C-alpha cells in the first residue's frame, strides 16, 4: 500500500450517533458512520481532502452525473481482528478496479495515496463503528461522480470523490431462488459491463422487479446476443459445482472482474479443487441440474461474500439443488475466506491491510 503523509483536514462531529445503533440488527447500507472522506477534482488535480461529518452535500441539480451518468463506485470491507485492530481486505484490488472503471467512463483516476489514505483516515476516525462479531463488517463505499453544473453531453471537468462507511451484518440469510433471464440484458460487448458504474445497476432494476413478481429472489444474467451463456447473478459473479468441478464464467467486457471471485478461485485451487474459467452455456447448467450433477451453485461478491442458490428457474421449469447443509465445496471455501479476513488463521497471502 502507498500511504503518504497527505494533508487531510478533519472536521469531526460533536455528537456521535454510535450509541443509537443496534449492532445486532444492521440492515445493509442503511446505517452510516459519523464521518465521510471527501475530495474534489478541479483544474486537473485532486484537492480539498477532508474528513467531514456524514450528511447531505449541497450541489446543483444540473451536475452532469445526474444527467449523463458519470458515476462509479467500489465495494470493500474492513474487519475487526482478534487483537482489536482493523484490517481492510484486498483494498489494493478495489483501488485497481476503481481506476479501470474511471478510465472507461472518461473520469480522472484517483491516486493511490488519496484512495488508500482517505480510507485509512476514515476508519481510524470511526474505528469504534467496526463490528466485532463474525459475519459482520464495516462496508466501505468509495464513489466518484461528475459535478459540472452545466448541460451538454461531454465528460465533466470537475468531480467529487467520497468514501462512505456503513456497519453491516449478513446480506442474505437463506438460499436464493433465481431465474435465468432470457429477455433483458445486463451488459453487451463493447459496453461498460466490466466497469462498476451506476448505470449498470439502474438498468437491472426493472428486470429484477419483474422476476420478484414471479416469485424469484434474483436473476442470472445471460449474454446479450443469444442469451445462450450465463454471465452474472444479480450484482455478483456466478459459480457452479458440476461433477465435483467448480465452473465459472470467464471475465471480460460483459462480466465484472470481482475481487471476491478472484479470492475464491485462489483459495479453491489451494484447497485442491479443479476450476474452469470459461464460457458456460445455459444448456449445460440446465442439463446438469436435470441429471443431478449440478450439486452447488452460488454467487460471490463483496456485499454477501458467498450467496447460496437453492433453486434455478428456466423456461417455466424450476430445478431444486442440493440442500445447503450438504454442500461442502462452497461452504468450505467460504469458511477459509472468513478465517483469513477475520484474522483467525495466518494471512499467508498478505491480503489483510491493517490500518
């Protein structure tokens, strides 16, 4: 990690909300810590680095992010270690992906020292907000958006970079019933599917709502050309266990290069599991479900880590998979991952960044 001694102005709250929070009931993304990190991009450079009390920010209704969608973000987590210290898990990978998204959206890159030190300063100020029970964490949301107060389709000249922090508990508490989507599309070749940009999520809301009306919890996206290949599940990467082998769609223009996905692939290989990263046909998944050789299916991402899929719907048929209590591969890898990021086993990969 590159951490320089940047000048970050701190304006701290005079009234903490910490005592008002029930840390045994933390809905995702609704409870924010006392502070946030903010920086402005003006005249070709990042300036005004500050820690401020969390709260509304005044801005023009003409800012170009609202009209033309220049907005990107990341999702990452900090964990309380047994010795009381706090570590961020694989923050370097989130930093790299953030700037890949920025480049695709014609936005300025954020220097590593600003990204990392901004996060470190925010955590240190709000350290008491980091939960101390397993399954809980401090979710970090770096976001950048265009702030030019002028209409006209062009890349903005000014931007705001903000880091928010929210303590959170388990994202899902049950295995999901998902639908293979064959009409709507999350991303297309030549598009922005590999970038973590706000518009990708906005376009998914209507198909998701339709799937919910049909009784499903989430969607499995397919390719935009033929709807022949599975790609992602909701806002997460997708993995299947077929004939004892882990199979996952290869990343590319239409699939986000997930940090959790990468982590699980590394751990699975260390644990001796065979993994194939390739195009995965819908027909292959359905045939394996029919034959009973599809024993596990799960989504992987920062928010929920490993989300078990209990049933898959396709063309008016519902395929029920092995009960989660009998799954050993995904459950075992998830446990190994948790043990590392909570500091319960040695961090041999150097993934935990103690701030």
